[in-house]
C-alpha cells in the first residue's frame, strides 16, 4: 500500500475505478481497456453547442437559471423546493453531514461507501438501523439496485441519493422534498455519461439549499457544465432512447454473464450485480483481457459490471 | 438451565448467525429500542437547568427499565433468554466488520478508507494504509471488550438483568456520554456508569489477549500504556492487542480537522502495518472468544463435578 500513497493521483481520492492500478498490474494502455467498474452510461450525451463565453466568462445568472429550469421540469420538482447545481454529487455528499449537528446516521449496507466516509469525517456514528439523527437512502441502491419507499424517510435529516434514478424516473421520491430535512441528490454524470463534466444537484427546502450554496461558494459549476447540462436535461427524446438501449444492454449482459455461470443478484440498467463463486477470480479473468470490473471488500461473491460500449460486447463474450 | 449454559449457547448462536439482515430489517433491534428510549429521555429532560441531576434520573430510569424488562423476558424461559443474549452479543458482526476493512485495504487504499469509516467516527479520507489498519485493529480491541466480553461477563454475574443493564448503559454512553456543551452535564451519569461497568471486562479482555499471546510478562508495560490512554478502560484491550500483534497503535490522529497528539500504545513496535495485521487481529478476536466460551463451559460443568 505504501508505495502508491505518495503518488499525487492517490491523494484524497481513490475511487471505484482503480483502473490505473489495474493497468499497472495487467498492462495495456488506458485506451484499450474496457472499464466496467463504474455505472456510467458508455454512450454519452453528445457535447455540442458550446460557446467561447462558456469557457472565458464567469457563469452568469441566465445560464444558471436555464439549468435550474430544465432540472425543475425534468425532475418535477415541487414549486416550494429549491435546486442547487454543484460540481458533482460528490461535492454535495462531502458537505451534507454539516447540515446536521452530529450524532448517529443510519446507512443500510451494502451501499455506496462515500456517504459513510463523509459522515465519519464529521464525527458521526454510522449504524445500520435506526433511530438516528440522519439517514441515507441510495435510491436505487448501489450495488444491488434496491428501491426504497417514502416511509423509509424516517430521520430528521434524510438524504435520498438518486444518482441512478434517471433509469427509472417514476420511482423517484421527489415528493419527499416537501418534508423539512429531506435532501435529494441527483448526478448528471451517470445517466448522461459525462462524468468528467462534474455536475450534480441537490434538491431541498430553500433554507437548506441556501446553507449548501454557502458551503460551495460562488460559481461552483463551470460554464460548459451549465450549458451542456441544460441542453441535456431538456432532451426528453434522447433520454427515452437511452433508457430503451440500456434496458436491452442490461438484458444482454445478464445473458452473457449467466451463461458463464453467474447469478443475477440485483442492479439497475446502468450496472448489474452478479453472484459468482469467487469474485476475485472473475475480476482477474476479465482483467487479463483488459476489462475492469468492481468487486467489494465485504463480499467474496459479488461482482458488479457497468454497461459495455457498443464495440465491447465481442471482447466480453470472448473473455467469459 | 444454568446461566453459564445459557451463555455458552448464546455465544455459539451469535458466532454462527451474527445479526441476520432478514430479521433485523423486519423487527426493531433491541439496541434500536434502547436507543429510542435514550433519545426520548434526551429530548424531554436535557433542557433548562439541573441537567446533571436530570441525567442521573434518566440513567436510573434506563437502568431500572432494563432490569425490569429482563425479569419480564426471564419469565419466558431459558430458550427466550438464550435468544436475547445471543442478540445482544456481537462477536460475528465485529469480526465481519473488521475483516471487511482488511479485504478493502487489499483492494485499494480508497476502499480501505471508506470501509474503516463504518467503524470509526472520524475523518478517514486521507488515512494511509497503516492508519487504516491501526484504526481497524483499535476498533477490534475496543469492541471485543464492549461488545463481547463485557456483555458475557455481566450476563454470567447477574443474568439477563446484568446483560440488559450493561447494554442500556453502554448505548446511553455512546449517545450522550460526551464532553461537549450539550451532553457534559446530562450525560455525566451515563458516562461514569459505563466507565464503572467496563472496569473489569476491559482488564479481563486485556488479560486474555495477553495470556494467549504470551505477553503476560509485559503486563507492566501494558498497564502503563492503558493508564496513559485517553479512555479509562479501552486502553487495556488495546495495549494487550498491540503487544499480541507487535504493532504500535493509537498515536497522533485527526479529530475535528486538527492533528491531536495522542500517545502511542506500544510505541516501539511496528508502525508500517497492513491487511495481514488486520487478519491477525481477527484471529485474535476468535481466539479470545474461544477462551471465553471454554471458561463459560467449564463454569457450566462445575455442578457436575462429584461432591466429595
């Protein structure tokens, strides 16, 4: 562990991918690897229509409002609730614990680990069951795709992380935002496939949004992100086509994995969770063919795969 | 069925099944119910003035409630008692959590940091490998005492009432036993009670760990480290574990954004540690559990010895 600690890349953020570590171990160039270790749409929203001023000028109010309008419409945000665009859902996740004043937070395992780390960093105690001063619901859950109910929003500070919910928009718990102390997170990078753009949203009561906005400071979101985000959120047709394509792809991935001996354990149309006899061996097998996957420290049998790009199917079928 | 027999069965049940999710996602876990009681008392009493006295009353209220409930449950017979004890013991879940950190550290430093955040309440996001391992091993030692040895000890000494009393005080301490503005006065009684209840179990845990690792000759050094520890009790299992594994624990760490200069435990031992040391700590968790089980079975068999 210690030899990679000094690399600037490792400092502070070492996330789901670990692709760099995989490349060091198994060789090859980044460009020839297929990264299935995330749940990011491999077929991103096309990046067009950027103007020079998006890059050169500090983002103006109009660009900001245009994005918020698009978000409000797409996610059917109640009028009384406010929306905060941020540089990625992760920027919000790190700051949400500051909305409460410490205590216990209920985070049901297994789930996305960053929430626990953010709460622990502020001295909260993490527990699996209530009662608690805060609760995190990842909806749909990562890695098993579990969906929650409105009745699960039990704590004074309830965070509903809907990063992957654009796959199943009808399941959204957006109405919960009318309860004080409920914050909904949205992630642009997952469904729209532009993780590098760094764009996410918090939706909550206006006073909560004000506090979060103060934590982020002025102009948190880049001009290009405001522009592309607004365009993409308004494009309902692209979204419908994408959902259809991802639905087909996930069925196909299930077939490929099941005929190789894996059992489906859950997931969404952006990532599938499989149960295999030895996850580390499956990861190794795929990694030798330069396909990276996600396995978990709390399980020797779970392996999670994102959707492959259109040209990746042949390689995956061959690897298995 | 004698208390020792019930305890032996409970230890085995807990080790085999842990805290099954299919059960606890449907029913409120007893620890949850206790937590609700503490929260309710906090909400209604931790206001205005005379908070220390109100805290004493709250703690007495919790204690008597726990003891009363224990007698009630005891009426249902030894099987229910065994189940109750098994539920309140936490060997398997402790092992799972600590092992997961070791597995995570093998995957990547990021995984390690995020996994250890589940069991320690501080900023893990910039920990290096050895710091993650230290945090996991410290948590293992402390929770071995709090979550396994202490509940078992109090059950043996005072039956279900003793066990429930320990758990409610321990829960109260974890929720209100803090030295901050809000809880300094109200939580005083719970915190001090928790200190008293852990006196023997913490030293007992340390003793068993030291005996198993041939470190009894270093008991003097263990005592010194334990006395210097920030907690009056947790230093014992931690110091013993540190010597058993030949690692240095505690040491300077980040709390609330500042670097606190905590003293090292077993300072001269290895500091560059990793997942293998976490594995060894997990092995020690099972070995202590086994010794505990052995002692309990021996006590259970005492009445069977022929009287002269």
